[in-house]
C-alpha cells in the first residue's frame, strides 16, 4: 500500500523524521534566520504535530533568542527546525521540513 509520507533528516543521517502531512510554506529573511543559515533567505514548511515523528535520533535545541529556539543535529550541525515560543513551529528547509513539538 502506497503512503504519502514525507521523510527527511540531517546531513549525516543521525537524526531522521517522517510526517504524513505538510502544511504551510514560505520564506523568511529575518536577521536571525540569515545568521543561522548563512544565507539571505530560508525556505520552510511545516507539518501538524500529530502527523510528525522523529524516527532516528533526537535533535539538540538551542535558544537562539528570547522569542525562539532552533533544532539541529549535534553530530553534523545541520539545521532541522525553528520554533517561536508560544506559537506554531516550523522548520527551515533545504528539502527537509517538519514541526517537532509544542
């Protein structure tokens, strides 16, 4: 039986995830995203929390500002996510995107 699952993870493969639904997408060019990515703009999309799961490893979290934190692989440093405190979360995407917690 075919599924519509979307999978992704970090560069080295230590952290992987799966989601059955993607929701919302966009670009961010705020200074914090520029600094975190080293790029002028970051593409992102998200997934409902109930449709998302980590399938391998656990990402490390970094409180990047009083308003938000970022999620990344502790092994290779690949950026895996972003969450504004008290809001819906999304993940910067280079093809790999998902919400990860409330």
